[in-house]
């Protein structure tokens, strides 16, 4: 987040309406034995959230060889499975609904923004998942679809190459991600349709931000425009579905 600052061994950032719920949830994950998170340390005298600092490198561009490795992809998939399992049964009010699963199903608590820039890596291992403000109850597949899009990744090459991603066998990596998570046959069957839903929501969200002047609207043909991934998904759909066992 743009307003996050490091102070000693802590990171502090402006609290959101969901902050009390997120602090409770992260404490719950820690109590369940899931430690790949910043520890919530309350609120400081300026009203900012306090979290423990996690050493490592976030997966911001340029994407490194380590972040793009098969080992890192398998580890992040296993990490997502671990926090999903630890979150099952947790109940609270006050979640952000901005990225929440529209079905209202509360199978697990979804992070809702599982992308390289929200993962702290130590070489090819995940040290922590950060930026939980958008977390909310949902289906596993809702979270996994977004994670697959961003972390496999399923973006088209015109988008990934400028970010530093190497040439990738996306189908093989998608299968690797699903296997490392232990994805069910049902979720494998739903995954790519849910990827499309997540892409459409992202496209519509960016259009709204452009309408209110927060970002500049990009044509889908622009290599920087994530909306261009929608036709690429349709093009690759049969290959990727076969990779998932469908």
C-alpha cells in the first residue's frame, strides 16, 4: 500500500473499516499454526495498524527468476491451501465486500488479491502473504481463480513479457498449481469460468476508476491493459481445461 511505512521491525499503515476484522482474522490464523503472515500488533497513537515486518522481496516487477520458478509456484499454491484450511469455520462481521465472492458461500476466508506483489518471497519460498484488507468469506475456487490468473500467470504474453516474466508453459504451470494446492475435481471444473468472472470484475472495476478519474482508461489492445486477457482466455480455454484434467 502506498501509505505503508516501516518503523523498526514493524510496518504501519492507515487503518480501513475492515481493520478490526482483519486483525482478528490474522490472529486466528496464527493460533491455527499458519505463520506466513505479518503478525497483527494493534493500532498506534496515530490510528495506524501495526504489523510485524517480514524480511524478503515482494513480487513486484521486474519478476525475478526465483519468483517465476516452478518451486515458487508450488510453494505459493501450498501456502494458499494452508491458509484456506486454517480459515475454515472462522466467522466475523465487518469484511470488505469490494472483491468478495458474489455467491455468498462462506467455504473459507478468501484473500481476494493473491498476486505476486502481495507475496513476500525469500528466494523461491513464500515468507508471507500480505495486504489482507480485501479478505472476505467465499469459495476456495473464487480465490484460486484470481491466484491462478496472477501467479501462474494466465495473462497473455504481451502483458507478462514487459513485467519480466520469461516464456512459460502456462498449461503445465496451471496443472502444477492445481496439483500443489490439491484442488478438487469440482473446483478444477469451475476454475476457468471463475477466472473469467474475476477478469470481468477487474475490467469493470478499472472502468469505474477511470470514470471517476483515478486511473487512465486503456484500450484492451494496449499491452498494459489486463482487459486484453479475456480474449486470450477464450483462445487458450481448451488447452488449459485439458491441463486441469477436464
